């Protein structure tokens, strides 16, 4: 058993220090929490001459310097780090700690410099008389409108810890879906990159060498049609590659500039929703985000019109955003939510029916979250099915392309060998 020295906070926020015996640090943390204490510092001590001595760190009185990078060189705050902060803050507030004390505790243990500095600035704002939501709103790159408005609702309703826990759940589910999509698409992307690399090598290195050989051996005779096509394609890639790359770069820049305009963004999002194979996946993911965000906001006590305004800006798809704006205007005029949702023709009948039932039973937030859960499962299944289809298609594509090039190179050889034998 090892001896551990700890500093912790009790339910009233008072700092408590002491020592405890445990097999390891994890066990020590568990024992401290069993006593309804929140540990802020735990370190092992080593026995020496019958006395307990803390493990040595920096020499006492030594000058410690913290190298701080400029803000523009620091990284942002990842979703996982924000989820951890939200969950820990919810736990501390639920344990009865004052908000300022909880934020100091989290600031002291935070390793991300961007988030740590933001917490320090937020603490100063709150001390100056700002609300927690107003302090969060001053850092829009870290805390979006959804986060700020849910916290505002939690402060007004006196249920800040519950709202923070719901926010953490929402962020975790969104990150889980994103992670599944990324991991599922990793293998197809690797195969596609390898296919393009092999094709480029063959067309720019191997085929030109065969073209020189054939021009000498064929003696001016015409080559087979397939071979001539491959040779011409190779010639274009070798001699006009900078032009091809330039055209691709210009197209990408034009698309990005177009995406910054309202019309262009709407047109691109409409194309995404109607795209073959991927359109259904994007649509389900967008509907899941819409219903989960709206359900989470309404569960936290945010008024429905304010919630719809927030969803309109955070849904991530201009087509659905415009549909939400129409729904907002209809609800503002006193209508139920289900009729304008059906009239938008963006949402499937199942969503319309479940929203209608939720409004009739008074359990709309729960119904919206159930819709989101259902669509999350559909996205998981769609990603798995899409991955299983894409992998063999890419492999077959690579085999067909390489096979075509090989056949095109062998056709003149057959003609040459036939001429020599004759």
C-alpha cells in the first residue's frame, strides 16, 4: 500500500488536505470521492526514516517560467476537451460548489492554453457583474450559440448543472456520429489515394517509355485504337499537367467563393441532399442534428421561437435552415409545428407524424430526441452499408483501369511479334 497526499474540496467548496493509503493513484481518487470530496491534487509520498516525504518536484525557490505562445499560434479547443470541461463543471455545480470556485478549479487543471485563458477571462467578466452566459458569449470560437443559450436557460431556471449535463451528452453524441463517419471512410479514401497514385505513375512514367519504343518498332504504322487513346491521355498528363492542376485549383476556388454567397450555399446544399448514394446519408445526418438540437434546447427550457432561431443557424444545411425559418414564422403566427414541417417537403413523413404526436401529448422535446436517436441509428447503418459497397467498387475500378492500360500496351506488342514471325 502506498501513501498519498491529497487536496480536495468538500460539498461547501471548502479546501481539505490529508493523506490516504491506497494501492495506486486511481484507487486513492476513488476512496477520496467515496468521502464526498472532489480531489484537485493527489500525489504519492515516499517513506524515508519513518517520515512521509512528498516526491520532489522543482527545487524550492527555483525560478519557474511558463513559455506562452502567441494566440494566433495556439490550437483551438477540440470537442472532446469541451465535453470534458462541460461534464466536470456540471459535476462541480451539482456538488454545491459556487460557479466561480468551480471555474477556478477547472482553470487550474486545464492543459489547453486557449481554454485556460478563456476561463480566466470569463471569471473576470463574472466578477465584474456579467452572467455566465454573457461571459461565454464573449468567446464565440469556443462556445457556440447553442451552448450560450442553453446556459442562459439553465441560469434563469436554476438548473445549470442539469443543462450542462445535457449539453455534454449532446456534444458526445454528435462527436460519436462524426467519429463513426470518419473511421468508416478512412479505408475507402486510402484505397482511392493508392489507385490515383498508381494510375498517375503508370500514365506519366511507364506509358511514355512504351510510346517511344512503339514509335521506333512500328515504323510509322498506326497503333490500335485503345493504345492510341491511352497514349494520348498519357501525353496530356505529361505535357499539360500544370494546366490540369491549374484548372482544378481554379474550380475549387470558384466553388469556395460561391459557397460564401447565400445563393451558392443554398445551391450546393441542395445538390448535396439530392446527390446519389451520399444524399440520403447527408439528409439523415442533418435531420438528426435538427431534431436533437431543438429537442435539447426545449428540454432545457428555451422558448420554442428562440430555440428555432438557434437551430436555424446551427443546423449546418442552408436548405433545412430555410425550412426552419418558415416553421418559425408559422409557429409565431400561432400554428402548430407539424403542418409547416410537412409543407417544407424537406422532412420525411415519419418526422412529421412523430412531431404531431409530440405536440398532442405535450412531450415534444422527448419525441424530438427519439427521432434523433432513430436517425443516428440509420446513419450508422447507412455508413456501414456504404463502406461495404465502396471498398469492392474501388478495388474493381483500380483493377479495370490498370488492366486497360496493360492490355493497351500489349496490343502493339502482339502486332510487332506477328510481323516479325511473318
